[in-house]
């Protein structure tokens, strides 16, 4: 029984962190546009269309499977919060997988 409770607690903790990250990104998008611009300038790579970031806390209703990739049905019109993901390394940790994006330090530019 203890093992089951530990797994449940770990799942709840992970979801709480994901929710906190979602709120953080929303607030940054609304109130800290310059911060986002600076962080995105340090972002390198491209989306691998795995769909993991679209299923944080809840699965996006616009995400559909197309072969082995996940495709956004509103990609051209998606919200800024989606366009800007990931803003920094914290967001990559939240997804918990190897992502197509990485971040370079300022001194490497």
C-alpha cells in the first residue's frame, strides 16, 4: 500500500509542478514580454512534434496524431504561450524528455 501512495504522491507533485509552470509561462507572456524575447534569443533547435509539451497538466484538444508525430490543428494561430514554449531550461525539465530545443549561454553567442 505504501508503494501505491508514493506513486500517487509523485504523480500529484509532478502535476502540481506542471501547473505551476503553466501559470508561470502565462504570467510571463502577459507581463514580461522583454524577458521572453531575451530568453528565446538564447533558444536553439526546433520542435520534434512529440506532443509532450501539449499534454502538460491536460492534453490540448487541438493536438492530433499524424503518423508518428503529433500535429497542432491551429499551429498558425496557436496562443503565444504555445509559440514561446520552452522559455527556459525549467520548461524542458517539466516535459521530462529530450527535446529538440536547447539553450545556449550568453557567452557562447
